[in-house]
C-alpha cells in the first residue's frame, strides 16, 4: 500500500515543477500502477486543475494533455480517422474500459514501461513529448536552506563578536576615565597638601596646581556591525535562454507555449534508454508493474524495461504532440489472453515521400521499451519478397529477451512475422 502524507493540487505548472524537485514527492496520474506499490509519498501533486485533460486539434496535428484518459484517446474521432483505427486497436486491449477511464496519457508515456501499447504506437508516429523545463537543473532547496542557516549563524557570530568588541572598548574607556579621575583626584589632594604645607610654612606665594588632566576621551565605540549577507545565487529560471518562440507544434527543442518554457523531445528519443533517468527505476510501482507483466531480470539490450539508471526524472510531462504526416498506420500485438500484457507489440507507419515510401516499425514488449526501425525507400508497393526480406532484417536487428510470457527466440520469431505482416498490410496488396 502507498501512504501519501500530503496532497497538493497544483495551481500552475511552475508550482508543480518546483514541488516535484523535492525527493519523495510524486505527480499523480491515474494512480493505477502507483497504488499497487509500497512506500511513502511525501507530497502527491495533482495536475487536474491545470486544464491538461483536453485533446486539441490544429492544422499541424494534435496536442494531447497529460491528464487525458486512454478512453478519451481511444474514442477521439479525429485520431481514429487519421490513424485508420490503428490507435484504437492499440488501446482496446488495455485491461478494460474501467481501467482506461482512469489511466492517463501522461502516466502511460512517462512511465515508459516496456509493455506499454501506448508508447509502442506513439513511437511509430511522428510524435513528441512536451516537458515543462525539461532536463533543467533544479535548485537544491535543502542545500539553499543549509547555506542560508550557515550564513545566518555566521552573521550572528560576527555581530556578537562586534558587540563584544564594542563592550570591551566601552569598558576600557570607562576604566581609563576612572583611572584618569583617580589620578586627578590624587593630584588635587597632593596639590592641596602642598598648599597647606606652604601656608603652614608661611609661604606668601600662591602654589600653582598641577594642571587638571581632565577626562581621558573614551575610545569611540564602533557602530553595530552589519554583516554582509549574501543571498544564495539561484539561476533565473523564469526564461529559457535562446528559446525559440513557437506554437506550430513542429519545432523541436526549447519553445514557449502560452508563455511557459517547454522542451519538446521526439518520442523515440524520449523512450531511448539513454534519455534522462528512469522516472520509476527504484519506485515500488514499477517493480509491481514489471512483476505483473512478467518482466524479470533478463535485459535484452543491456537495459531492463524502464530502467536507464538509478536516479529519478524530475520533469513534468505537460502534453504529447502528434504531428500530421503523409502516412498510413497499423497496430498488431500477440497476447496470451485478451486483456493480458502483450508478448510482443508492433506499430507501423507507411510514409509517403519523394521518390517512394518508407516503412517505420516500432516493436514493444521485447520485453524492454519500444524501439524503432526504418526501411529504405520502396516503390509504390512492397512485393511479398521484399516484405519477407524486411521481416528477416527486423528479426536480425531488433533485440529481444525472455520473461514469463515468452522466450527471446519466440519473440524474435514474432518480430519477423509482425514486421512482414505490417509491410504487406500497408505497402503491399493487403494480404497477410
């Protein structure tokens, strides 16, 4: 069971991002995997009040908010028409309608699970993730507080030392004055005695008194010492230097959308093991999901599903962008039962371009994360011989691993079969 100590409904992306920089805090999606884990969440961050539960269609494509549910995505008419039913096919096997009514696009994509049908299909498309301040170095709040405390202590010590010096100087001044007064008093007494002695002796002349030494001027006490407090230098993260202002949904890199600094990353790069750090690599929810999916210790390409390193991502995934392209899509998967995790999944795009067509293949549930493979140029149709050759090429170049749902050899065989079927369905005569 997961224990949540604090709950915060974010009022802005900036607030959500800053809260998410603190270790132990988590952003909530549908909580379908998170609630199955064990551990403690210090602050659960809710993005449901930020209007990120919409699918916006533009001439360039679609922007899908991170809080959009998988069921919304499944029933969207525009995406249904654009993908020829491929996106809906990728979603309809995911557990059940009740599950898809809760599961969010943001949670499905940011989790980057190997068994994710959503990630496999999106990787086959011209898609991008939009991250608020993506991969930006976060200020170390705890370190800042420690520095500030240390500075305050140092300042207090300096002030106390200055006060001690001032007190000591004042005491010394008083002592000097007292000493001077004592000297003066002694001199005055001595002078009086001399005068009396002279008078007694009958001396007619006035005896001059030793000049009054007066009060020894006190040492000027220093004013209260004001220690120069240096504020911790925190980089100004209010703007992204050199950011490209763009709203066309196509530019990659740092952009501004609605005044917010966004980093746009291609989906295939975001899913690659080398990108960032695994968001849930040490979190119990991923271990639970991997156990449920049968992802055991085998590492097909040197990385377990969802594992890139031992750290955590602190980005906030705002939306997923799908760009229109002249392509036809299809989605296939092999499962041991209707709503089970896939043994292997395959998304494909047949892309029209100058001089011919290309076939983009995305293979997921290997059992590691989805990876892509693109063919060279083909003519208007792909003959069966070329489709078969492409299937063999995919089998050779896409690594697979073993788990409870299937062996590496079985998965490699499925890679060849599904790649050939995708090629024939999209670029051939439609016969599989």
